[in-house]
C-alpha cells in the first residue's frame, strides 16, 4: 500500500470542502416558510394568532393563506384512494380549506415577505365558532401558498371553545 502524498491529501481535502460548501449554499438558497399558531388576544377579542415566518435569506412571494378545519374523520379506504390517485401522502383528507375573506377578515395577501420577517393574521373566536359549526373536531390548521402553488401547513392547533349556557 502506498502512502498518500501531501498534494493528494490536500486535493482530497479541497474536494470534500468544496462539496460541503456547495451543499450548504444549495440548502441556504431555498426559500423556507414556517407557519405557527398560538392562542391570541387582539383588541379585547380572543382567538388564534397565525404567524407566517420567512426563515430563509430571500424574499418570498406569497399568494394566499387558507384556514382548514376537520370536516370528518377520513377512513383508511379514502386515504389509500387519495394516495393512489394523487401520488402523495394523504395528510389532509377530510379537511376543508377556506379563505379568511369568506368570513369578512382581511389577511393581507398577496404579499412579499422579506427575508427574516413575519406576517401576522388574527382569527377571532366568532369566526372559529362559525368554522366549528358541524365540524368533526375543534382543530384548525393554517396553510400558506406561494406563487408557484407550493403549500406550507402549520401544525394542527386545538382551540377549545367554552361552552355557552343558553337560557330557555
């Protein structure tokens, strides 16, 4: 077995380092959006606060935001059919997508979200009551779509509505 010369070792080191730098730059050049939901309070109203965050170093052009609620529990047959037909993981089968403008809310879309900035949308409790009327659960998800139709979803947020006594 031959010993590796100094020039060969430096050439191997340079090739590995340049490959790592290339992959790092490739990863950093991708636009990345994160959507987070939390309990919120605004102007004396309670509800859900959605924070749409640009965590990349580039501006992102966002087209729309949607709110999702679970209409029904999807069966295993529906999930398999959805996977077969659309060739994707069936995560949102049984969920209804709707725009906030259908409930009289302005969400500020379309917009350009600059690098390392966030956009906030507040969804008041009365809108959530309308959404959950006839829904299977009190879970809500917010999705954001860019101009190329790439969707980013938040984690499901369970909003517990207090029970209201009705005097009869």
